[in-house]
C-alpha cells in the first residue's frame, strides 16, 4: 500500500512539473497524463501479482518448517 501512495505522489509531482514547464497546457496535460495512466495501470496489474507471489513463497517456507 505504501508503494501505491509513493507512486501516486511521484506521478503528481511529475505531472505538475510537466504542466509548469510547458506553456501549451492542453498538450502538456495529455503528454503528462499518458505516461501516468500507463504507469498506474501497470502498478494495478503488477501489485496483486507480486503480492500473490510473496504470499505463495511465505506459505511454501512455512510448509518446509512444519515438515
């Protein structure tokens, strides 16, 4: 959950910087938004997958100790 908050803050900072640097607000808005959307979508896909792998490894480790 902390990783999601950190990435959200980072995305917001990058987004604000992109808007601030460019005078063409609509162009920079779209330019900043596209990577942010792709980045957030990848996080939503990867996070449950990684969480599942971590839980799987923890359960596997527990099974080894119980034998």
